[in-house]
């Protein structure tokens, strides 16, 4: 026997061996939307746990934010928001003093005294009760949910009080194997926007019972149901919502991991990177290698000339693309953030995949606590591997608020970030999905700007990308070049592509998705180690667009060569995977994305990879030619021409890299370009080494995710200055 919710109501399904009056079959289910007032030990009133800047709420419910604020939160008032249907509360009499009067229990007592009886049971003052009631009505959330969110009472105390008033049982823990639902039904229950449904379980005596989280119920309707059918009272058990959610997750674990691993491969196998090369690609690659070896053995000179010509054309295309993007003045426009209504804001899910990140957990939670979004409509999912005990212990050492949940991913291969995100997706309810990394420090207003961007766009806008800003650029020469490269990508290239509605490979973090579009394209590929680039191309191929926003996410670049090399190797390997997946049918790709985006894909992936792979070879050739000239005093004419071509390719490659990076720098920092000029040859050699390493890994271990360790941010000398030079958006708040 179980109660399955659907369309806002719960239908009672009864086994043949249980007698139930079938004339009453519905229980009203209210969405679980509590308005959290606290986060990580700081008392706030709704939106952000960092600061409490005042804002104005007009009588029509429109929120007007203070001018010039970027790093704070909001104080949510109880006035001006439209009352939503389904939220019911009784007025408190003026003579109600809050004394612990003797009130009759049971459903009849609740129907007579209602919420006043609950207030007396909880021992709350009339003034506190009135404030919480008004806030619940203005926000359109159940009163019992607001009681928990405001920390007036704990959910445990509320559940116990309601159980005593309605004379039903309580359950503190649930054994997942005793739930009368399948794993698939459990996943559907967790993902319901209307909150957790009523479910049937079996108690220790083998008797069927109803498990209800009262936080989601219309208590008046439920009390009437019990009054009309008192025989059902003995079968009702109130339970805390987090306990019920955990039981659902445990029961649906096998189905969730199966979907995470095989969902895309089964639904859209042509887009899965589980197979590195298709049969046709394997034949073509083998033929190309055999032909190249045969040509080199029989006509070495001509083969060398042909290779140089091909590489030169590829490098020239990359340079032209960089100069084209650098010549434009495209900047992501700032989206006005004023004049919105809080009751229009959807549920936002923030996902963070963590693996061996215990050191950065406190910093991460502080950063996430500053996000400006109503806590009643915010889900933060910390997605961890089940055997990552250190990270799990670091998270549980903190006081987590109700909107923060830890999701443990069962141990399985491949152990990748996209697999973890795919596992967590059906365990969330947000209409919008944001993805951050463990070391990220997003701008507090980033969710708000992303939401406004989606409202401004049409349904084809599936994702918006926030810019990434490196804040430790002065920590080492490697971090400086990393910051220079990121500045060019997120400050010039991506806005240029977005403005022209061309295909846009996403960055690995600070992506904001429409859930419907994300699920429509199969979500993340667990076998692709750069799931972001793959997902960006897949979205575009299936008719969606990607935009950019201006609110940045700050993070630190690797300062150690070993860490940088592992990260960049994974990126190159993932780009090769992505290109091979989407080039399985080149003609179909051309039709899907159009001529312009098709050539953009070729420039961003194979051309850029070829330039990186050839750089170290050309560098060695130039050094060898110079040494030969120094020793013998002459160079054969044909090799002289090839060496000059190599020098031209290297110079043009460096020039394109420096020009687009210079274009992205703040004006006051452009005079220091000489520092980047000096370091560019060494940086490109490292890029070439990483590219060759990626090719080898693609052959040996294509789905292996090289972990990039992160450390808590340390402000280095000059770090503040580098942050001030970064173009931080100035939303008109």
C-alpha cells in the first residue's frame, strides 16, 4: 500500500489484503519551499548569509535592490509578496497569550484549534508566531516549512508536536528496503517539484504504514482526512524530510548509478565517448598512418614538405581566427537585475562535484553561502564519491542548513566528474542547474544574472557561461600565463562566439543550464573528460543556443608544473574525445551546426591541437638547423626553406596568442605585455608536451581523469591589485 503523489495530490493504492475506506483517496501535498534564515552559523533572513543589505519591496511585490552592491545578500521582508493558493493559516486571537492551555488532541482537536494549538505546543510567543505566519503567507510556503526555515523550531520538534496533536506515530529512521516502492519510483519521488510524496512502508511487525513528512502537507486537509477516517490514524507515521529523502536515495541508488553510466549511451549512443573511435574512424586512421609511413619511406623530402605545408595552413587558420576575434569589441552586456518579483524565482540547484577536496571545503561553503538567492528556492548538492571519507568528514564537520545536501556516489568506473553530476541530476528538483568546482568563488549575484538572462532569452537559450577570473596571477610565472590565457578565452573568444550565436564550447565550471534542455540532450557524458566542451557542441547540434553573462567566478590557477601538466593533459585528451565523437558523421555535423560553426569546431579543436603538437617539433627543427649552420656554415636549400617556414609558423602562433591576450587585458596592464612575450615560448613548449601526453593517454587510458588537487586560497603579494585590475561586472543594483 502506498500513496503516490501526482499533480499536487496523492492517490492511495491499496493491496488486496488491506481494508481501507476507498471513498476518501486524496491527501493534499504542498511543495517543500522553506525560507532559510541561516547558513553556516550566521543568522540571516532569507537570501544570503554574508551581508544583509537593505532593499525595497514595493506593494506589487517588485524587489528593488540597492545601488552599487555586488558582494552582499538581501534581507527578505514579509510585505508585498502575493499570497499563493494552498497556504492556509488561522488568525491568532488578540487574547491568545501563549500559555500552555489544555487543548484536546487528535484530528478533531486540530480542526477546532488548528495552528493556535501548534503554537502553544511549541511554546512560541504570539509576536514570533505572527511574524512567521505573515512571512509564510507572503512567500507562499507552508507555515510548518517556514517554522523550520526560520529556526524557530527544529524539524524534529515540529514533527513530534504535530504527531502528538494529531495522535499519530513518529519515526526517526527509515530502512530503505522496507519501502513499498521501486528504485525508479524513489528517484521520481526525490525529483518532484511539489516536495516528497507520501509513501508506504512496513514496520517491524510487518504492518503497512504511511510515511509522511509533515513539512510538505496541507495539515488542515490531512486532519480532516483523519477525522473522517480515524481507523487510518494507527497506520500514519510522521517522519523528518531529510530521513525520508535519504531512504529514497538509498533505495534508488542502483537505478541512479545505472542511469549515470548508461543513460546517454542508451538514449543517444552516437554522442557517447565510451568508444574512442568508431569503426570508420579506425579504418581511416589506420590508412592515414600506413600511407604516411609509406610516403616517408619512399619520398622523404616530398613528405616532409607536404607535412610542413599542411601544418602551416593549420597554424595560419588559427592565427586568422584569433586576429578576427581580437579585432572586435564584443563585451558581454550587463543585464539589469532590478525590478523582479521573488515569487517568480524558480528553484535553483547548485551542484559541486568534490573528490579529495577536504582542504577547500570550508572555503567552498563560505563562497556558496554568499550566493544571492532565496534559500527556500535554493538547493546545494555536494556530490562526493562514497569512499572519499576525508572530504565527507570535512563536510559533515560543518553545520549544514536544510538546503545543503550531501550526495554520495557509489564507487564505479569511470571515476569522473560528469558521472558524478549525472548521478546527482535526478536527485535534484531545480528548474535551473548551476555547476561549480570545489575551488570556485562565484560572484554573489551570478545566479540572479543567469536567471535574468534566461528570462530575457527564449526557450532555445539552454545555457549561459559565466567568465572565470584567475586571482593568483602573480603567484608564479605559470599562473600568470594561465591567467593571460583565461582572460583571452572568457573575455574575448566566448563573447565573440555567443554574440554571433555560433557553437560555444563551455568552460568546466560556472555553467548555468535550463534543466529541461539539459535532460533533452542527455546531460553529461560520463566517459568524456572534458564534458563541458562536448555538452556545448551537443546542445548546439540539437537546436539550442548558449550565451554568456558578466558576473565572474574567481579561482586560482595551478602554480606547480606537475599539477598544471596533469590538468592540461586532461583538457587536450577531452578535446580530442569530443572532436572524435562529433566527427563520426562529418556531413551530419555540418548540417546540424551550419558552415560557420562547423569551421569554428575545426579551428578550436583539431587546428589548435595540431598547432600545439607541432610546436615542439618545429622548435627542435629550428634549433637543429641553427646548430647545423653554426657547425657547417651552410644549410641545404630545401631545408633552409622549411626552417624559414617553421620560424614563420612559430612567430605567427606566438603573435596570435599575444594579440588576443593583449586585447583582453585591462588598459592599465597592457604596458606590461613584454612579460608575457618573454614567457610565451616556454609556455607553448609546455602546451606541446601536454598535447603529446594527451595523445598517449588517449591510447592507453582514454577515460582516466587526472585529478587536479586544490588548496585553500592564499592571498599572495600583489593579489589584491590583480583582482582590482580584473573587469568585475557592475550590475545596477
